C-alpha cells in the first residue's frame, strides 16, 4: 500500500478497526510492529481482501463486503499508505461463501477476484483497471463440495 515496495499486512482488530502494518522486506511481523489505523466503522464488513491493483496505479487496493446488504466496496490505496473513501463497485455478493483477492490471474497487470457461491460454483471476476470488476466467468462447478 505504501511506496517502499514491501508488502504491508492489513488486519482487522476485534473492535472492527482495520489496521495496516508497515511492510517488512525479508523479516517477520511482530505484535509491536509499526501500524496505522485505517478508520472505524468496519464491524459490518465480513470480508476484507486485497486483490492487488484494481485502479491501475501500481498499489494494492482493498475490497470489503458489507455483510448486512452484500454490497462490495473498493478502498483504493493512496501513495501515503492510507485508503481512499470506499466506493460501491458491486451488489448482490451476499450469497458468496468465500471471496478471495487473487492477484493478477489473467496477466493484464490488474488484480482479479475469485468468489465461491453457496452451491459450490467458483467464479472469477477480472479487474478493469478503473475499480469495478468485469462480468463474472464460471471457473468450476461443485468446487469444494467433496465430502471425502
């Protein structure tokens, strides 16, 4: 999220406050590591994931799903390591059991997202580079439904 080329670690505290821990190139994070608060009021978010760069600015962005309504919000990373205000980029994600920011799956330099619905269908959503995601593409059916 910052400009030091080291990956930050986002984390949500039990209070709902999201934090980002400063990147550590080649070393591990410690409980007392330097961090920044990303705001308050995230208790309704049941999914936080970093899909990579969705806004074509070479910074990893954050997606959050509002549990109560199923809408997906994009929080674009800014050059100072903070996040821009969230903007709704999708609706109807309440039925997804799992949502994962998958990085650049299609090789275009823009982050992509994988989502698993309640019936075990896995979808890929490619990033556009402007924030919103492209129309979903079915990847697999009956994914993760095996009982053995």
